[in-house]
C-alpha cells in the first residue's frame, strides 16, 4: 500500500480541494439540526419571537416596565429605543408597522447588535414577566379586592400608578421579590416565559403576530434549504473529484504495470503466470480504484463529522454528553468484536478467489483434453470444492456482517430512547428546550454514523491493501535483461556473423545447465541448422540470440560485438524470428504481416507471402490480404499459421533469420518449395534453422547436432552421416537405405 503512495502525488491538488469541500459539507450537515431546533424553540414555542427585546414598545407599557428596573437598567433600555410620535420625521415610516402610533407614542428599537440584545434580554424579559404578574393579580381579584403587598385594596385601583407613587426603596423590594422567582430559570427560559406578554404587546401595537410567526419559520426554512443545497453541491463535487482521482490513479497504475511487463524478459514471465499478470492489471487495480473512490469521500468526512458532531452536541447539552460516550463505546465494542471474527476471513477470501480462478482457467484452457479423457466428473468436483469453499467463507463473513446491522440499529434506537427519556425530564424541569433535545438526538446520530463510516473503511482497506501489494510486487521487479548505459552499436551494414563462445545457460532456479559450453560460428549467406532430440535445448539455444534470456556463461558475438553490449532494440531489429509456436494477432492477414514493418510496401508483402508459400491460400480467400484473423489466429490452420509467421519475418528483410522448427506443420511438398524459395531470397543473410526432419536441413552448409545441451557433431550432411553416431541414429529413423547411401 505504502509502496504505491507516490501515485497519489499528481492528485494532491484535487484531493485538497475535495477535503475542503468535505469540510464545507460537514459544516452544512452539522448546521441543519441547529436550525431545526430554532424552528421548534423560537418558531413554534415562541411564536416566531426570537428574543425578549421587542422591536417596539408603547410608551404606556414602557412606563410600566421601567417601574421594575434599576436606574442603570432603565437608562440602558431607554437609550436603545427611540421615542416616536406624530411629530417625528419617521412617523410615516413606522405607522405602517405599528398602527398604534396613531393613538400614542411608541418606543422603537434602535439598530443594535446581537450581543447588545442578549444583554438586554434578561432585563426586559424580567420586567415583562413582573408587569404581567401584576396584571394577573388584577384579573384574579376576589370580591372586588386585591391582595397587594399584604394590603387589601379595591380591584379598580391602578396598581401601576400606585407603584409609581411608592418610594424607590419600596419599589426595589417589590421587583427583588419577583426576581427571586426568576433566578432559578436560565436566561433562555426567562425569554421563553416572557414571550406571551411580549406577544400581547405586539398585538397592542397592531402587529399581525401570526404573520410574525409564519415569516420566522419560513425564513429559517429557506435558510435550511439553502444550506442543504450548498451541502448537496459539495457532495456532488466531491463525488466527481473522488471518481476523477480514483480513475486517474488507476489509469497510471495500469499504464505502469503494462510498461513494466513489456520490459520483462522470459525470466520474469516465468515468475508470474500470464493469468496472474492479467488479474493484477485488471481486477486488483479495479479494487484499488474502488477503495480510493470511497475513501476520498469517507476517510476525511467521518472524522470532521464525528468531532464536529461531538462539539455541537456538547453545545446543546453538557448534561447528556455521557449518552454519546455510551453510544460510542457500545458501537466500538460491537465493531471490534465483529472485526476480530471477520477480518481473518477477508484475507482467506482473497486466496480462495485466486484458487477458483486457477481451477477455472485450467478448465477452460484444457477443455479439449478434459473432454478427450472424459475427466469432466473429476474437474467438476475440483471446481465444486473451490466454489464451495469460497461460498462458505463468503456466507460466514456476510452472516457476521449482517448480524451487526440489527444490533447496531438496536444500539441506535436505544440511544434515541435514552436521549428522549433523559431529555424529557430536563424539559419538564425547564432546564432544556424541546428543540435542543431534538437537535442533540440528530447530532448523536451523526456521530454514530461517522463511526460507522470509519469502520466501513476498516473492511475495505485490508482488501485493497492485498490488491495493492500484488500490484506493487509487479512494479518492484527489476528485469534482468536491460540495456547498458554506455552501449556499443553495430556498423550500419552488418555482416551477421553469429559466434557462440563457451556458452552455457541455466534456467533461473534450475539445478542443471540446459546448454553446456557451446562453441560454433554461423556465417552470413549460409544456413546453420540445429538438430537434436526433443528437450535437447534447441529452442533454448536459439532464444539466446535475441536475448530472450541472457547466457549464464561465455558470450554470443554478432560481428565480433557481444550482444549484451548493444541496445536490445538495435539487436532485435537485425533479427527475423519465427517462433516454434506461431502466434498471430487479431486483425487481418495484412496487419499481421505489417507487424514486422508498418511502412512495408504492397510489393514486399506479396513477395514475403510468396516465399513463405502463403500466397496460394491467401488468394483463395475472397478478401485476400484483408482476411480477418481472429484472436490468437485460431481461424487458420497450424500450417497456415506457420507460413504467415515465416512471411512476417521475411517482410522485415533482416540480416539474421531464426527459424525454430518452423516447417514442422508443413507437408513435404510445401516444405521443399519453401526451402527452395528461401534459399533464393535470403541471399547474404545468416540463417539459423532448427528442424526435426533430416530432409529439411540436408542441404544446409553447416549442421550442428545437439544432445542434452552439448554439441556432439558439426559438419555437412555428408560428413555427419559418416562420423556422428547421434546423427546417424536420427537419419536412419527417417530416411530409406537408398537415401542414406
Ligand atoms: N526448460 C526449462 N524451462 C523453460 C524451458 C525449457 O527448464 N522455460 C528445459 C526443458 O525442461 C528441457 C530443456 O530446458 O529439458 C530444453 O528445452 P528446449 O530448449 O525447449 O528443448 P528443444 O530442444 O527445443 O525441444 P523441442 O524439440 O521439443 O522443441
Ligand atoms: Mg524447441
């Protein structure tokens, strides 16, 4: 995982932008419950009246209110209001809002800041409560008498006038008595309690209080809508960035893996199977892509959300914070238990998938053999076992994960219940507002969800890290065959003399040399044939020339230059190679022939096809050179494939030809015709030719007889037939007595 970290580098900028957007998204998500609590607390419970400082107060009411304020408070309150009457210049402006202005003067609140309002809140709130308390006495009058300050007085007495006549000292006593009652309530509760008399005051001013309420709720609702919209835009943008980062990163990974694999020599290919390399470039990288996409969205969002949620919840209620602690501990405990059970199984799943792939691959590629030997039952059982193992483990993991869900829901609902239970008591004791309890509940859910998101990542990351390790493994391979820094170069016109000097070769990891101390020279204009029993090392020997493998000991020289000294491309440009197992690419016959040289002329291609004896079957097809070749060349016969492979090498007109048993699938007549044409057309090139048939190589200038990796005879057909026992053996098995003689 860490090894692939450098692939994140080009995406740092989008990642930072994504994190910033996630931050905004989290902030919007966290802001919403607060607005909701405002709708409940202020919009519904307080009739849309936000605080105890009304925007206007009639002069008569103000006079009553100030009766219960200290001199300082009174001054402060009056200072923040402007008295408007019929003669004021602003009269026209205010009379619309406060129709009562037509009858009496009105105090209008100045444009003051929120902190100043907060300061005035308790002062005015208490005054309103006291005034309404005094009013209440009047309405509770019994037998026309009111109990006022221990005295019975007639109920039609103007209490406020009476109070106004009292001395400063006595008045303070009255208001202190009232204040004692309010002390237990917090500021916000005083405001809430004062709402009813304030609403009456608004009514007295002629203000439509229903409109006041609905406009507050609408205003808050529209703000919430706006915030949700911002959140939604952020979510979309983050999704877009996440996909972009993940797709870009995996594109780079795939490109690098492919380039790396292209630089592999056969040594490295022997290490990874082809199927495994394909799985790594496709499936594994897709896994990484998926996890990156998800983690861009979750890994950063979850902590911001979790921490923000906790802070906000504490703001709403300190006393209930223990509930969140309980929730988090319960969830963490659950997640830990589930993971300790499921995580080892996740790793096992990856291995079982590999196993299933292997069995499937073998089955599909060996289908013909399986049918021929009627081993379907056995293969079915083998597949069944791999399939069942995977199914079993998958089921187990899923059962564990699924059982987590109801438990989690139980915990979450339990937490909600707990919050309502504890919150309801606090609401009853007036130490908490209903809206705050609801917001707390939402914050608790947000915190829990952020923990869930983090735990999701714990599932995904181990899976991705397995995939990442497999990809990193390929990228970490250092190919053994590389170009030298200060490489030498061939002359422009090379001769093509190939010389093997004390060459030994051993396959990586093998115990024994396959080629042992070979010495020979292949000259330009001549055919050097190599013959020997199967497994003698012919293909191995020939593969050393284009450097598919490097020699273990000794050296191979072309025109006197060690082939390890020249760049691989320069070396391979000189060689026309026809492999033992011909392979064609999907396309047309022409595209396959042009594979050797894309700028080759029509003429040259036709010539190559003629020499390779392919022209006949090509022209038989209605599309000729445009005949489609299917993937792997399965729609041409073995012999046709060989001839197209030969033609492909001929298109190149190289200085060195290598034919590895390339005539084996041809009938004798075609074989002979092809050899004759080749002889005429290869001219001054060096030809290395591996064959099993004596007749194919009889006319070669030099024949090398190979046995168990050693040269047991060199010479022409005539010489070898006389003095090489191995050659004689091969010859006598293939030729008639007359031919031998
Ligand atoms: N070998 C190996 N690893 C490989 C290829 C071959 O260990 N990647 C071994 C084989 O087991 C064999 C020896 O090398 O014993 C020689 O193989 P090869 O050169 O392919 O033999 P040929 O002479 O080409 O045999 P054939 O005529 O069947 O093509
Ligand atoms: Mg071979």
